[in-house]
C-alpha cells in the first residue's frame, strides 16, 4: 500500500513520527512524505529535522506564506495548498493520504484528496477545543476523512456522533505517548546547556499560541508575562507560537520580554527531544498549547492552561485551568508547584502507532473507503448505536 503522509508543522510532525517510522520499516507499505506550511517558513530547519529523523521529504508544497500570518494571506495559502496537494496526488497516486490534527493546511490538503478520490486517514479527530478555530477545522476534516484514529474514547464517540461509521473509528491513544517512550531525554546539564540557560531552583516551560477566537490574544499573552514577573527566581524557557494569525505579534512580545531578563530564553522550536527533555527537567508547563494537556501529564508535571484555547479538551488532573488575568495565572502557578501530579495520563499507553499500523494492514482494498455511509443516531435509546459502545475501541 502506498501511503502519502502530509505534515505542516513541527507539532504534527512530532506526533506523526511513530507512525511514519513503523510505515517506513514495514515492507507492506511504500511511504512518501509531503511537507508544507510552517516547515517552509523557518529557513529549512524543520525540513532538516525531518531528514535527521531518518525520513526523506518526497514532496515540498509551498503555500507562499513567507511569514505573513494575516487571515487574507492564510486564505490564499490554503488555495495554494489545495492546488499543490492536488498536483502531488495526481503524480504520486497514493492509496491513502495520512494526516493529523486540525491545521488549516491539513484542511486544504484533504479537500484536494476528496476530489482526487484518495481515501483519508485522520489522526486526532473528535477532540474539542472551543476557544480556537481549530475546532471547526478538525470537525470538517473528520467529515472528509474515511478512516479515523482518535486519541481517546470521548473523541471516538464524537466522531460517531457526527455520523461516521463506528467500524472505521479506532480509539488508538495518542502517538505523543509513543514518542515520549521512544525518545531518551538529554541529561539535565546537557539540556540547559543546549538552550543557553543556567538552571534555577525552579524552571518553567512556556508556550503561548494565539487564541484565535479570543477578542485580544496579544493582551492575554501580556497577562501571562506580567504574571511571570511574580516568580523572579525561576528560569523561563519560551518556545515560539504556531503560524496562526497573531503569532508574530506574540513572539515579538515574548522576545522583547526575554531580551531584558538573564533568566529567560526564547527558542522558536526546541524539537521533540529537547522539548521532552524540558518536560523532564523543568517544574511546570505554562501557556495554552495542547502539549501541556496531552503530553506533560506523562512526565508527572503540572500544567497551567491559560484561557479558552483548549476549552473542553480531555485532560488529566494535573492540568490547572485559569483565566487570562495576571492574578489568576499567579495563583494557578503557585497551585501547580505544590500539586500531586501522579494521576495517569488519559491519552493511552504508548502503543498508538502499532494499533494504527494493524488497522492499515488489515485494509484489503483502500479505494473502497471513499464511499462512506452516514450513521443516523435516532432519538430512541433502544437503537443499536444510540449509545456508542466505547469498549470496542478502547486501547
């Protein structure tokens, strides 16, 4: 089976790697990788990272963004992605398009695949994040996809609620847990040397993305920075925002903050190994990134989740939600630093990639997936699918 995997950001790449490693190493599959979006906006560093992981970028699709994150530029970029992916599909003729997540470049790509009658396998569908446009994009991708690999039972149930065939919905857990298990962290000394920061008694990892449905996302980021001033003894490790509208303004705000503080550093991207090393050696995660909700609990690390960007996403007890106000953020950080974070991560056991590969290998004729049936959920609780049976898909 020929699988075309598409990646648009450092975030989705890290989550795809466990699956792509397994596809690459299995003679049942022929793997091609297409890179687009943010990968082409950092001077090629992300593409180099893909190669460093032992993979080859087969196709490069330029969305023409050049760092412009305005809504108009992103809309034009989506058009370029539809055209670019359409051309790749016509030339490559894969049996399956594999995508992950809820980014605008992924939505553009799956539109091209639907027209080309290439079935789509979607990882991480069914989640809810009511504070961002990602929510609508994710659900739109779900309706265009033919095969679904959600990370938890709640998300699997939502996909069925949207009319998808339960036989095509497989609750596999998060590939992020696979990634954590596979990567050996740097030593404490090596990690802090690599980020250029002398370790403090307490050290914070901070990532703040634009909350795309918020009225003033930059003001929310400023509230976070104001709150961090209440912890002058802490070392602060900031990672860059994604490519959503407002990201450049937030990154500029953070870089100005860092420039006047010897206890703070900014890195546009740490890469998977250094990021997981940060979670190993630091004391708390702060911001509004999904990694704080989905991956940090596997390190028994508290997360302060600011604002509504991750609203209603499944979370462990170690995640503390707070309003985007300095006083609320300070209180949440103080709570997190003394919190018992021994509870289990609800996103699986680190065998997600193996489950995905097993499902793909069982497909006798992927082309038949393009024909979908719609599951009507009746109002009668006695209907067979009124209550979705979670047990069938549990990891």
